[in-house]
């Protein structure tokens, strides 16, 4: 293998594939990235056996085709720290040589034939969705997924294809986030799959322009997501996702319309005076204002009042401020609505007709 490649594009590619390569594993080969020179492009591949990625680099001049397998983190560090616009990569039987105008690096390589295969998308996709839609939906849901819960199904994000719409749902048992978006064209069939959080984060990094189509194919035990630049393959999370429709309240009697930025700022400021013992903040809603307050023993107390458009009887209700901040940070609209019923019933935050967030209240007594 002998080639010249744009250093910045290669560095960006290695940052992506390096995030997939395993860092702690009894199999050193999983710490590697496979680089294949294929005429007019490079193909970089990495996998931890659960998640895999195939990434294309196009700003390259290939003098001799070939393949090499080297440690992803070490090559990434060398490329990132180099300053040349163009790097030269050459492979021998036992090493990859990286040349710059003032440097020469030789990295021990392994046999590319020993690298486990990473699936590529074959045939038609089950459906397509725009990159902008997928990115917004993922940002609205992924933070609400459980972490290391024994109910494995809620450790991922549910992808539900239904009647021309793609729904993404995540929950950790104390909150639930739902987003819906239109797909492009027609789908081959409706269906459901639970994707790991790590796979969602990788897809978020890979989607490009908002109008770019992202192709998705769901198989019995894995999913493939193809963007303009890369293909992600991931094992699915096993188990049955909870019937999320039963968790979403539909009997609210109190409705508030709030500025997203003002609400987020107020929650963050009031949360400064909370601790492990008093981890909640109180929301007091009246006809014209929302007062947020907190109190932490031996630290002090805080109170912030912001304007609100409110319909309903006054109410005091407590929430975990971190749960509110997670959702508000993902909001792209100028306003959010808050729907409540009783202090001991879940609250619902809505953004338009396509995004909602259910959060359990806290008892502040």
C-alpha cells in the first residue's frame, strides 16, 4: 500500500473509527483500525464485535492498493499531532509507515486477514430519513435512556416505524422522552428495534447536511445505518421495550407556555443551591408567573421568578433539576409547554406536536 492523503480528513475519520475500536479488551486486534486503499478512496473499519463502522476517506491519491491493520489510537495520535496538509502512508509486511515533511513514523501492524468482518448494507434499505430529522430526534431522546439497568431493554432507544413515521423513545423508569419524524418516501414495512446508546451517539457524529438521506436496514439481530460517508452496524438490545403509550398522561388540567431560554436559565440557577439531601427544586405556578425555588441545609436557598402564560389553578410541584435541564438543552424551539395535573402526578413537557417528555415529580416535604 502506498498513498498520499489529506491529513485533516484522515484525522476526522480516525476520530470516528477510534471511538468504536475497543480500548479494554483481551483481544488486542479489536483495538485496531483496518485501512484499505481501494483505488480512489480509503476505507477505514473498526469494531468491538457489538458495534462496527466502515468510513470512507476520499481526498486521497493511491499509488498502490493494499490493506494494513494498526492500533487505532496510536495512528490517530500521530495524524492529529502532525502539521502537514498531506501525509504519505506506506505499508510493509509488518508495519505502517507515516511520512510528513519533517517526520517519519513506523507503527507495527497485524495481519488484516485476522480482522473480524464488519457488515455492509446490501440491497435496499427498509426506510430513509433526513439527517436533520434523525439528529434532532436522537438529541431529544438519547439522554433519557437507562444506564446499566438490569432491565436491558431500556438501556437503548426504541426505533419504531409506523405508518410513514419514525418514532424514537427512551426511558430510565423516572422519565420518558418521545420524538416523531417523517421518513423519506415509503418504507418497506413497519417494525421495531432497540438500538444501543453508543450506536445512537455514533450516528449523531456521522450524519451530515440536514437534507442528506440516511438509509436504515433492520435485520433480526442487528441494524445497519448508512450515511453519505459511513456505514454503522450494531447489535440490537434484547428484550421487550415497555408499552410507552401507557406512561404518557392525557388528563392534564394545568397548562403553561414558557420561553425555553428563560426556563433553562432559571432551572440552572436555582439548582445551584441543591445537594444530595435536597436534590429537587420547586415550581410554583400562578396565572402570570413561575417561581422556581430550592433550599439546601447549611448552604442556603434560591428563588427565581419568570413570566409565564398559564391556564389552570395554582400548583406547587417538585422536579429533579437535572432531568429538566437535560430536556431543555435539547429543545430547538423558542417556547416549550408544560402540562400538569397534581403535585404527585407526572408532568409533560411538549415541543410542538412531535416531541414530548414525561418526568416524574419529587416529594419535597
